[in-house]
């Protein structure tokens, strides 16, 4: 009779979610973007073998929010009643041009090095010319 009244014991343990997943999925209202999405993008670009510290995740999120504010402020300077794709392109153009500016810097530095080499060569040629004229060769 005791066997009939006993309630069979069930396994009541539930899997515990990983702490890192919970931390990434919880969004902080002080951050401009969902933290999990920002972290996912960062991790795909740097590789899965590296850990990203919490302060870096928050700093990237805040920086992206500030960048968006600057772009939105620039788009708001339109003369029209609505913001169009041309306003967006105008506002983001400085950021899109950064790689072009870096390439231009490299090209200019190579040109300056060539000009310096040419100037040194011309200086040596002039010294030799004047030495010949003065007979001090």
C-alpha cells in the first residue's frame, strides 16, 4: 500500500543557461544599440578565439551611438523637408573616404621620398659643377 501512495520522483533539474549568453542578451538602456548584436558583429570580425572584455563591448556600443548622432545631425542639415539618400551619402562621405585618404597619404609620402632623393642628386650635381668651375675638384 505504501508503494501505491508514493509519488514517483522526477528529475526536476533544468539545464542552467550559460552566464555569458545571458550577459550578452541583456540589454542595458544606457547603451544605444542592443549589446548582443554589437558583440556578435565584433566577434565575427576578430575571430572566436579571442575574448572581448565587457568595457570594450560597452565602449564600442557608445562610440557607435555617438557616430550615429553625428551622422544624423549632419543629415538634419538638409534644406528639404525630408531626409533622402543623398543626405545620408553626404553625411557618411567623410567616414567612407578614410581608406582613400590613407592611400593618398601613402602615395604622397612615396612622392616626397622621391623628391628628396631628386633634390639630393641635384645638390650633388651642383656641388660637382661649381667645384669644376672653381677648379677645386
